[in-house]
């Protein structure tokens, strides 16, 4: 007998962390992960199918043993894209972040209910004024090279974020952090300049070894060999990375939470979603994200006993983002018109077999921070034409709109190998052409794509991407002006009043009061439409029928892999 896992989680969402790369939409991505990254995408776009609906509140995982448990065995997991680097303080794509979650431990972890739980931390205390957090960490934890992990390593890792020469994208996460100090081998203290409501939720970064990286200047971290040969303290240790082929991890027998049951995890880089499905069917890949376009195929495989199908609501959204630095995208009326011209429900139905929900803003409707009065721009091509005319666009001789001598023609980029995003781009191209906008579509390899859209290049007109959502709904990383030059505000969106509200929201400890501030931020961003928010996807994963211990986490691709095991069939 096998456990069939088809449940939707109704959990609370939060802010974006990873651009999602792979999968059926993206484990948005996506991740999005965007980004599930990603990714988020994760990127998988699969849904729960006919046996579950939005009222289901299950997140079961593959937990009922179908045979005798056995230690050992290798598990091959398919991923669409190459990772970029293994450096938890700097990585911002799901392909890298998902693997880092296995190789490194964090001070705190997010459980399947999206609640913060201790990981390396035994416990922590917060001062009455909210300015000091003191953590006790587990004794006996070692890095994969055998060196002990102590409070010094925790302090070293988080002090990177506040180094004046830090070059990564997450400095804004720790604006209030003044100093991190190890008080003894197992006690570390964080001191803040002001209360920060998102602080605990921002501690989910892998702890890196000071004895390897302590003498490396912050400006040189991304050039260090560590980024391709990382040393963490997680349940599996890094073994090999063959570009474009695979990343191999082996069980760390001295893992402090107990040696993993499996011997090895091989993350096989398959290149695109069609290859993923073909290799799952052929048995070359045992576990992988299933794109929503192939939901019915995967459901049939489940019925035939080829795989077990696991589904949960993804913690992500897909979007088309505009480079607002360009004149053609500089006014909100034009951006609103483009959203009106795109039939997002048709995209969900045609590309994703109905596995998703139209998005209207940069936060999930499941979040406590989602506003009741979120502005919505429904599909209405006639209204789109009216708004474009009001914004100064006039039909040119070839039928393409023009304004001040500039044709409304742009290139829409997305990452190659993500079939859903590629299909979405073609559909958007056709829909915008109906209102007089010319769109060229370009598919770019994931690493090159990120390089083009990252600062300081911003080499794009418009992009299709996804954000895998994190544990706190603070919008700073994506929407604050200060995040343009080195952060993740790729579109260049900037409003002084939004910056002020973002700065203020993290000072509000009471969640109800904070929600009001966040509502205002999200409503303004939705009104401005720097993104056309496309949809919130569902996440679908195929796993071996004899793999037990798997829990389908709504945010993390590989949750507690040391507890996975095969049963004898």
C-alpha cells in the first residue's frame, strides 16, 4: 500500500526571499524559490487536483510506512536549474537556497505551519525593550570538517550582514542590528538599535564557519572557493558539483540530530521541465517538481503506482515586472492598462491546468497582512485601450502604439527551461499585441538571467519571474528605494511615502496595528502596478512510492531530509 498525499495547506504567507527558478510554476518557483524559489519561485505550479479543494487543511507528507524501514540508499532529485553559489549570506535564488537548506543549519527553522521553531538554538530570550535577543545554542554540533560550531560562528555569520563592505542583497533585513557578540561558546547576543518586528523571522540563514571564512574580507566572500565547496553543519555534506549535471551530497554521520537514514542525495540538473517529466517516467529521477501543465499525467502515474503524488499550496507568486526606469513604464496608468490587457485566469487555465489563483498584490491572500481592499485590475482590453490613450499612447502607422516618438515595443525576458514561464510569455505577447503593444520574447539561462536583472546591470525591459515568500510580510527587500542599488528591487520602484511606511512597520510590535500599516503599503503597490501580479501557484512533487518521512512543506523544498528513509518493497 502507498500513501497518497493530496492536500492543500491553508497557512499564513510572508515576504519574499528567493527568486524562483524552476518547475511547474515555480515552487513559484521559486524558487521562485522561486523564484520556490521559486521557486518562488520554487517553481512548481501543480495543484491538489480533484481529490482536494481550497477547504482542505492537510499537509500530511508521506508518513505512513508501507514496508519495513531500512537505512541506506541513494535518492536522485531532479532540479531544473544550476545553483549559482553556496553562500547563505548572499544567495538569492531557490536552486542555491534549497541545497543550502540541506548543507547548513540555521539558528531557527520554519516548521510546516510556517511558525518559527528553534534549530541550532535551544531557546532564546528577548529583553523588555525589544533591543536585545540572547540565544543559547546546542552543544556538540560540528561542521562537516569536524570543527565545533559555537556561538562565535553564529556571531561571525550575522555580523557579515552589517559589515560596511557587505555586497549581498540582504543588508536591509538587518538595518536595526548593531552588533552580534558571542558571550561564551554556547551563548550569542544580538543587539538592536530599535525594535524590529521581523527580526526572528530574518534569522533563517545558514551558519557558516568562522575558522574558514573569518579572515576573508566581506568584499571577497563571493569569490572564495567556499561558494563552490561549502562546509556546513547540516545533515548532508557537500561532495561534488558538476556544472549543468548534478550536485551530490553525502550523509554526515556525526550530524547532531542523528545520522540521516539515506546515504546520498544527488540533485540532478535536468535543464527543463519536459526533461524532468521524461526522467521521472524513465526512473532516472526519483523525486521532482511536476509542472502544473503535467498535472494530469502525474496523477495518472500516481494511480499506476509509478510515483506518489504530493501537493500543497505554494508560498509564492508569479509576476511580470516592469523596468520603471524606462519611459514606456514610468507611469502607473500605462502599467495598469497592461494588467487590464492580460487575462490571467486564462493563463492559469491554459498553462497551469487551473492550478493557481489570480494574484492582485505582493502578498498572499492567506496572510494576516493581506488587505481586504486590495486594488484589483480585472481583464478588460477595452479599458486597457482607454487607459493607454489617456496615458498619451496613439496608434502608429503599423498598428503599434506610439508616445512622444517612441514605439510601444519591448522585450519580455524569462529563464529558459521553465516551460510554464515560457508559455506565459508567449500568451502575454499575443494578448498585448491585441491592444497595440509589440512584445519580443527572450529566454535566458538562469544564471545569466539573474546576472542581467541584478544590480547594477538591470538589463531588461520586462521580466517574468516569481518570489518564494518568507516568514514575515515585511516588503522592504523588494519595494524600498534603498534596495534598488544592491538589493532585490529590480524594477526600480520608488515612492517616499512607501519607504516611510516600510521603515515604520517593523517598529510596530502589535500584529493588528502592524497589519494596518502593511495594508496601506500593499494597496499602494497594487495601485502602482510595478508588477502585473500574475497568480499564486500550487506546488506538486513526485516522490518514490517507498520513500517515507517526507513532509511536503509549503515553503521549503527539502524539509528534514535526515528523517527520510526507504522501506523494503
